[in-house]
C-alpha cells in the first residue's frame, strides 16, 4: 500500500526539477568515468607528457565543480523533488565530488613526484578503478528509470572490485617496503600514490552504496 501511494505522489509531483537533476547526475557520473579512464594514460606517459594528462584530470574536476554548483542551486530552490530526497541527492553529489577530488590528487602527486618507472601493481589497481567507474553511470541510469533490481544486481560487483583493490594495495605497499627500503623517498612517494588509488575505489564504493540505499528506500 505504501509503495502504491509513493508511486502515486511521485507521478503527481513529477516536474522539471526531477529531469534537471537526473540530467546533471548523469553528466556527473559520466565525468567520473572519463576521469578514471584518464588515469591510464597518465601513468603510461613519460614525465614530459604527464602534465598534459594531469591537466585534463584537473579540468574534469573543474567541470565537476560546476555541475555540483548547479545541483546545489536546484536543491536549494526546490520545494518538492519526487525523484530523489534532498539529503540523498546531496550525499550522492558529495560522493561524486570526493571521487573526482581523489583522482585529481593522484594526478598531482604523479606530476610533482616525477616518477621514473611504474610499479607493477598500478595497472591492476587502475583496472579496478576504471571498471568501478564504468558501473556508476549505469547505476545512475537504473536509478533514473526506477530499475532498482538492476541497480542492486550491480552492487556486488562494485564490492568485489573494491575488496580486490584493498588486497592489491596491501600487496603493493608490502612489496614497496621490501624492495625499496634503502630508498625512503621512493617509499614515501609511492605509498602516497597507492593510498590515493585505493582511496578512489573507496569513494566509488561509497557512491554505489548511496545509490543502493536510495533504491531500497524507493521500493
């Protein structure tokens, strides 16, 4: 009965605000995916070219900041939003922002530290990051179309990838200390980079969990 009335009132109060928010969150999620993809060429580039990719990632973050401002303006001015609760929308926007910020931080570290050679675990961590990022726009679309069963089905894969990233991080740091203990500066640089990469997956998992919570509340 509650679900029926919930759908009934959502139909009544469906308005332009919902469409605007859905479009903005769709753009925001695609931005996160594009930024995640840019990490691969960032780590593959030589020191001279690395700045170009770091700048692209910085621009993705700036575009995300603009989207977040537009989202906040809509939320501040809206009285009724049928698609998503205001608090949940704010939480989701903050999660997307945190993810982009974490990617930009990694890009900054790569540019500043002028790393010569890339450690083997990086590629595996990037694989987790990109695969998780690819799922985020799909989950937004599921949320938009009320395909809550599809959204819920994607969540376990996100959790699996995040757990895999945790294990890779532990392996990477252990190998780093064993192989580079005579070079403390190298250890410090790479430990921060690995921490940054692992933190990205944490934020991606948080985004997915937020959407799962929204889907469960809507059912």
